[in-house]
């Protein structure tokens, strides 16, 4: 039996911050001790974590690791390693790969690949189209994190705009429905107006004008209406506007909420003025918008209207990002830096560490009904992260692990650093070095809220 004892840590878990120790046997947390409690004798490894935070592993419910078919940008191996270095121990990957993950067979192929190469735990969304309802209705809620629906925002043939399809999805889906909400008709009208004004040389600062707040709100409003009508378990991805917060009125306890939402790190950190310094590197869909939107999203997170923080990690090559506006793809890499970035809000007195843990660890576990993860509890899988809250470091190309080789945070200084990441009881990452012997596990679900 393999054992690991972490002592003298500042444990941050379930709204508490206290000095204590955690004892791990094999994959699981065996016991949690307070300061002064008698610790067990054991012959395994001991980590003395004085001065460090010990938190549950971060769960990122929205990433694009680009495999299969787009592996020049990133792949499951490289991006899951970057995730581990950033304290992300579990991820849920999106279906817009090549081919798109719209059948259960293609889904299983991705699970098989992750089992071979990913040091982090994993799950994958099944993508919805206008013609794959049988695949969705036969998906196993215990095995798949959710259905991804592009409502009004076209990604290949994954735009779901057939009213009959949407009705059937929302009324019969056995899985959580996660939606990307932008109204395509509004965006097309705005694109035409931008081309009339600028031709093909549209400046990137016009991105939030083209993909504006109205496009987001109209689509999100439709999703909420359908969910309320059919009592659907709905999760709205990457909120980007103040107005969308009006739609989040469910005040149920988090595990039983039917309509939930997330905000991404970039929508909390950047505003429209940052296009002038970061250019296409912060071109995402939905667009980064005004400072008023940014502040409203942060307030929505702190008030509980927004339930979790994610990344929408979506790498592209630097060459792709250096194109003109219409030729530049939207998205960027984030998983290695999401936790340090959120802890900056603590350094600046805006959030407390327990709030970051609640939104990045507990929240995803609750909303997706992930079995035995997201908390430091006896009997739970030992997915844990040690963070030095007083270790100042600067993001540079030399310490990036993304395959694409760039970050919108390059040159930014963080005041907290991930020093060790433990997945299923195994120390996978320590001070910049990886243990290559272990692989993550497939996430299992209770499908909370159903």
C-alpha cells in the first residue's frame, strides 16, 4: 500500500482555512488532521508544506486540447502537462476537433487517447448537431460530462439552429447541456457593417462591436427560456456581459441548481482597452468587452450568481494569431496560469483564497456531479495542489509549457506559484519536474441537478 503524508500545510477547503495535515493511501484521502492532532506512523513519503496552501485540484470544465486533427496547435499530452503545472488536475474537453466529436465512437477514441497520455483526469463533451439526436439520447450520464451546444455561433456543422432539434435536446437530453451563446444573425449583420467601414482591415478592437452584448444576451435568453420550459439542466459557458447576469435567478443550493453559469479568467482580467496592447492574443469568442462588463462579472462571481471559473483554453499558433482580423482564429492558451491569475485577486484584496477554491474546485465538482473529487474529504480521490502564496514569478516564453509557445500573460508577474500537483495520490509535478509514470483517470458523474 502506497502512503503519502502532507504536513504543516494551510488547508483551504469548504470555506475554511486552517493549519493541518492530509494522509493519503493509494489513490484516496484517508484522513484530514488539524494542527496538533496525532499523525499516523507510515513508511511512505512525507511532504512538509509549511507556509504553503494545500487546496483541492482545480477542475476546468472547458478546454480545447486540439486532439485529434489540430495537433499543430496543442494536443492532449502537451496541454494536460501544462494544466498539471498550473494546478489543474481534471479537465473537460470540447468536441470541435477534426473530426468533430459528435458520435459515441469518436468520444471513446478520445477517452482511449487520454488514458494513454494524460497525467490529469479527463472527460469529454459530446457535440450536438441538427442530426445526431440518437447519439445524444443514448449517451451514458455516468460516463460523459455533458452535451456541447453551439446556439447561434457556428463552428463547422455544429451550429444547432433547428427549433425541433433544440426542443428535443432540451426536453429529452439525459446529460447536462453546456451552451456557447452568441446569436449568429446579429454577428453577421455586424460583420457586414464592419466590412463596409474598414474593408478587410478590421481592427481587433472592433471585435466586441461585432460580437456584441446583444448577440450574447439574445442567445443566452433563448437557452434559459428553453431550459425553464423543459426543466433542463443547463450550463451557460463563458459569460461575457453584465446583462446576461439578469438571466441567472436560480437561488437553489448549488448541487441542485438547474441553470448555472461560468466566467472565464480572461473575461475577469481584461477589458476592451487591452486590445490596444495585446491585439489578437486576446481575441476570444465571446469577445472581451467593456470594463463595466468585467466588473459586473467579477461581482456576479462574488455574489454567487456565477458558479464557477474556467479557462476556455484554446491554443492557436503564434503565426495564426498574427493574421489580419478575419483570418485570426479566436482563442488562446490559459490552463497553466488560471490558478495563479485568480490568486492575484487574493493578493490584491479582492477575493479570499477560499473563494477561489470554491469557484475553481468545489463548484465544478458540484455542478457536474463529479464523483469524489473537488474537495479535501476522507474517501475522496487525492487530487491536491500545493501553492506557495509568497513566491513571486514572471511568465516568460522560457517557462511556458503550451505547445503553441505563447501566452497573453507573458511579462506578467504573479505572486503565487504552484509547487506540487498530486493526482490520484501520486505526486505528478514538483518544482518544474514531472513524474511520467502515472496517468489520470476518467471522471465519473452523478449528473447533479437531474
